[in-house]
């Protein structure tokens, strides 16, 4: 069985909000993962992060799109947030000085047996427990 891939918050934002630079890359990756039945993992940390802007803008339509992708995407699982997740996130934050939401995401990815973490946050490249894949690198490889 293929190891799951953890999907960071930015991927969902690029997809739902139609980011010109990265939206189509995320859509193509999600389509590929769906066809190959690659398991994806994300978290309620991501759901909280993606909902902030729609809530600020009172944009129920976009908020509903986010809810839908988190609840209906067939190959996406939401990682449970456990006390062990909090401990591991604190250890990651202590070691790498990442922002706490990023430390939680990485902890949840490790606990979910992911080997790969899909993001566009280059500050996470120093995390050695997972293969960090940057969307910006996917963009470069898709133009070559």
C-alpha cells in the first residue's frame, strides 16, 4: 500500500481560491492522487486555517467549499488530534522553532505514517523526518 501524503493548508487555499500560480498544480496533483488512489491526510488545523479568511469576509460560499473538500474528498482522511500529537508538536517546535500550527501539521503527518508532506512553505525544508515537497518545485518541473 502506498504511504499517505500529508497535504498542508496552502494546497487547499490555492485550489479553492483559484490561485493563478499554484491552483492548477494542486488540482492536477489531486486528480493524479485520486486516479492512483493515493491516500491523503490533512488536519482540522488546516480546516481552521482555511476558514479564517472566508469567515472574516462573511463568505459562506467559500467556507462551504472548504467544508465540502474536507468532508467529501474520497481519498482524504483527517488525522485525529491526540495528546501525543500535542507532545510531538511541542518537541518539533522546540527543535526547529517552527510556528505552532506548522509543528502540529508535521506531528500529525508523522503520526499518520506519512512519508511526504506537500506544502509551499520553504521554511519546513529543514524538517528531516519527512520528505517535504514544495509546490513551487512542482511548478518548475511542470514547465520543463
